[in-house]
C-alpha cells in the first residue's frame, strides 16, 4: 500500500469515529462498514470501564472525538507535507504502549504506518481493546493494511526499531533491552501551568480542563502550578468548582482520601476544596487528586528553570508568559505535529 492509500484509510476511520459522542451517537450517511462496526463501537465504549476503571464513557468519548477531529484530509495532508517519504525502506517497528489514558499510543501507531513501515504492537494491559478495534476497522476499509499491522501479547520479537513508553524505572530496562536497535524510549513527564495572577475566571476554568481531563492521569495533564509570591488561590478554587462532580467517581475519591490523609499525617500544609488538594512542593509529579504549586519572585527565573528541566516536562500552559506555551484548556488537544517529548517521530522513522 502507498501513502495515499493508507492516508485514505485513516480518513475513513476519522469519519467513522465522528459518529460517536457522549450525548448522541448516530449513524451518518456514507460511512463505510457501519453495519459491522457501529454497534460494536458503542458496546466497546460502554464496556471500556469494566476493562479499566479509569476509562469511563466520558473519557473514552473524549479521546475518540479528539481523533475524529484530527483524522481529516486537511489535517493529515498538512502534517505530512513537511516530510519526504520517497526513500523509505519498509521496516518493522515495535511499539510498547502505555495505558494511562484511552488510545494514548495511537499517534505512534499512525506515524509508523503512514511513514511506510510495518507496526508490531504490544498494548498495555490497561488498554487492550480500543486500538485493536480501530485496527480491525482500518483493515475492513483497506484489506492491504492487514499486511502491515500485527499485535502481540508476548515478547516483542523480529523488529528493526522500537518506540517504548513507560515509567522512569521501566525506561532503564528498555534502554538495556533495545540498545542494539534504533529506539525512542519515553519516560515520565508532567505538564505545568505558569500563572501571573492576571488570569480571568474563564482562563482558570479552562485550566481545570487541563488538570482534570482523564482524571489527571496523562503526561499532558497539569500537575504543577507556578504562581507569583502572594498569589491568592481564591479565584482559582472558584473557577474549578464546576469540576467538583469528579469526587463522585469512586476511584478518584479513593485517591483523594488516601493522598490527603498521607499529606495531613505528614503535617504538610494543604489548600483543599474537598475534591482537589494543593501542596507547595518543588516536584513536578503530583499524585492523583492533588496539584503541586511553587511560588516565584522573578518570571525570568522560572523561564530558566523550565528550560533546565525540559526533559521532565511535557508541555507548559500559560497566557503567553512562556515561549511556545499552550493556551489554557488545550493541553489535551495536541496537533498531529505536537510530538510526545518533543521528539519528531516521523523524522525518526524516515531515517530507519
């Protein structure tokens, strides 16, 4: 299959996914293979939470909606226009995927196939159903895709390169096991927001989306705030009040109760609104239901710190306080060219 044929298959997948929303999923005219896949997709979304308790229908729908918006002719063509695919020698690229949020490995899957390679996928035990289902749809649309997609439950074997995502601990093992092949090894990263106290209530409401989407489990979720010394958190807490229903979700509530208890027993001073705790801490990685914060006196010093710690940070949210930062509410809506860890996956694949 050539690039245009593969791209067309993904465009059809985007049309298929565009039919599903949390409020109303309905069939659209002209979508291929709805007779085989539409009802199965609805069932899969509803059952996802039984496979992974964090994958509620709302969160799965959000992930699906995001990919439906990305997989258009315009978006794919604009993204791919920056690259030369004329000299690709097809290789087999192994993917070891994370499972922290729904379809978190789809961008790597898409990149490998569109770059002209074959993909060998080892899914996370936390997300074993969604990507294989989408792969089945692609193969139904373009049967030739079957020759380029393989899933494995065992050890990765017979691959020429690997892209592996895991924790800082597993990354050490990945570095050792895959040292003899071209690789991208992804470690823990977190996202931050930089405030200056001039943010509107609407800005801070949008920041709540960056914090609470996917229950804060993604590397693009904001887990740390940098605020000017003397910052009054009252407006922040008022703005995020709309997300308070998150505490009614049992897994989140259990984390909130546990982490709050640990903080209090350790005599850490906390700011708390009964569904989120704020703790002053220099670390970037806060536990679920908590966000760390750090005061600053000089914005230029924060810019230097973030640059120095760039390998720990996935993205930065602000009102243009930091160069190339993301607008509030947009951290979980990356463009196709917004690569994880700022490593250009397509360029890596084209050099194999």
